[in-house]
């Protein structure tokens, strides 16, 4: 007798093999049998005729580090079929911290990770232990964030680290790996990670390589200097031996479209020489991040408070107005895309809620002021707790890269305000729009990109597959109707076609509705 018996489904087991019609028996939280079992019985029997049965989706790039503790908000992930997420992204997250750095990180991350009040932890172990005591709809894994260990070693100083400071960071990375992290993340576009040089990254990644962890990286520049930025992280992998994973792979700006093929070729060349390189991608032509990322790196020296103080200086503002239009030495979102392509996604206060969903150009026109002044004033008024959406590309480029075998699906979803629709729609969008409608790849290849591919990245042996002995993270979806409904105008619309979801053998979604089950757990590298 099984706890659940899923019958007559088209099982896409995560391997990328075509579907095969099998029954799936779940017992004590795990997949107990995968076979034709016409005479078997389950305490609950589920008819999956005409449906795909797949492993639970694994999202390798999220920003749910805090709001995963609020299942009434976080339920949108299991409603998409996502049963496991990888936190600690872009080198900027919630642990490790100290008494000195925690207040700074709480302010800097408010617009990205949300606000739950005080953080009752400092180390990664303490954070994961705290998380494990919460009601989680899905499973959580963690990366050591480079920026956090850097600030513990040297504060928010805008300079290269010395040998002693690098050694301190390396020891902190080792501690994080020992405490259960799956690798190291960095966002070399974001301060304080932006101040790191090649030596610093190589030495930290040597530690990660010793544990067979991955290096998940938001490269230094995703626009005009994107090819140089890829060269940098590939060289890190070459010198350290780490497994390289490029986060939200893209080339931003219409003027840079000619770089796409060369960028992909660089990843393939790295693979050809024996480097393990993968990447994730969200299925949209717009990005989303903290609004303060429009500013050049020197503005962030000393942290968010120092940045806000500089924005109050008239001479500094005039200098910034010039740099935002002409400085190509950093990933300059304004210069690459224009103020009309930058849309406010969320703010912290009701006073500026009217800005959500509007472009900076639109707000500036309504107020009759310079777009740069709108940006600076909004950052000041919201104490930098602002996120944005940047419309950067063309769907043809997204589709072409999506087909690549090194690609896996990642949402990069950010909660709050009027968010990017990828938060609510990424995985059903790939299944519906791209696999079914555009026939980019068969449905079983889409499933592989969402399951066993990220499982391999994390070295998970008991998730990401429909196999006996694996944890019963399982999704049933309708291949004929699955689709996203979230749009930029109405981003909080739930998807269609994700019928049933189990997390660790407990049903979290039934007939497309979240049933309130919080069976998620914290995963630690072992």
C-alpha cells in the first residue's frame, strides 16, 4: 500500500528521455516504485491520464531567502511546480553577517529580498537552522555569498583585498561550505563584489573546488563589456578548478546583439578544454534587480548610507548625470537601454506606490524634471529600497540560447510591488510558450532543464529524478494547457496547467490550488 499512487501518467523522469507510461508510488516521503502496477493500491490514488508526471522543478537562481518564510506569498513557487530553490545569489544575501555588517546588509537588501524585521542569525549554519524551523512550502539550498564574506573581512571598502584579507575570506568560505552551502556566489556587478580582482576570486574558488561546489556568478558586465566579463570568470574556473555556472545568461542592449554568438562560443570553448560550465536563463527579454544598480561602482563605497549621502550633493548629482549617459566602464544600464526601458517594480513606502509599473522616462515627463533627478530622488525617498525592471533584449536571442544543452531554467524572481512576471510565470512559460507553442525542444527536454540539470549542478543525487529512492518531489502538469499568465502589466497572475505538486511526499498543490502544506526542508551539502 502506497501513501499516494499516481497512475497512467506520461512520466518524464528528468533524464531527457522521451516520456514513458508508468505508475509512481510514494511512501514515507520518497518514491517507492516506478513501474506499471495495475494491481497496486494507494491510500490516495491519482489518475494522471493525459498528464505529464515529472520531478519537482529546481530553481537555481532565486531571491526567496527571507520571504520563503511566508508561505502565503511564497506559494507561487510550488504553484509553478518549483519544489527546490537555491538561495544566496549574486554574492549578496543574508548570511554570514556580524553585529557591524548586519544592519548594512538589511538596508541594502530590503529592495531585493524583502523585510522580515531583525535577522536572528549571523552564521550560515544559524541561518539555515532558523530556516529549518519555519513553515516552508518548498526545499531550500544555499550558496556562500561573496559580498558577505568580503564585508566581514574588510567592510564595504572600494578597493582590492590584500593577501591577509583574501585569506580571511577563504576561511569564511570554507566555514560556509562546512556548514552546508553548495558553492559560492558572486555578483561582480554589485558592490562590494565589484571591487574584487582575479586573484581574490581564484583563491576563494579554490576552496569551493576542494568541496566540489559550484561558482554561481553574475558576471561583471552583461552589456558592452560582456565578452571580457565572461573571459574573467572562465579564467577563474581555469585557475581554480571550480565548476562555473553563469547566472541569468544574457547580453543586454540592442547595440550588443552581435555579441550573443561569441558569448555562447566562449562557454563551449571552455567546455572543450575540460572546464565544467553551465548557465541558467529566465524566459523573458527584461531583467530585474535593485534600482541602485544603475549607479557606478564608486558610488557604493562604504555601503548604502554613504551612497545616499552622496546623492544629496549637487556636484555629485551633476557628475552622475554625465556618467549615466557616457560611462561605458561599468555595466551602465541607463546608457545601454535608456530611461524609457527602466521601469520601477517596487518601492517601500505608500507615498511612492504610484511609481510602480512606470518607466523613469514616464515619471520624469509627468513631473517635468530630468529623469536622473527622478532616479536620485526616489532612491533617497525610499532609502534605496527600490527594485526595477529593465527591458533589454529580443525574444529571438532568448529563444536561441534557450535551446542550448548547457542551459537550465532559472527565474531570478524578486518579490514585492509590481514584480517582474518571471516570479509568477517562468517555469510554465518554458513548458507552454517555448516547448509547446514554439517547439524549441520536446517537453521531456524542458523537464530535464528544470530538474536533473540543476540537480547535477548541486550534486543532488536524490532529487531531480523520478526514480525509486528519490525524495517524492513530484509535479503533474497538463502538456496541452500549461502556460504562464503573468504579464508586465498584471504580474501577479497564477499559471495554468500545473495540476498537482508533492514536496517530500506531501501534497502541496491539488487541482491547481495551494492546499497550505508546508513540507519543505533545508538541504545541506554533504
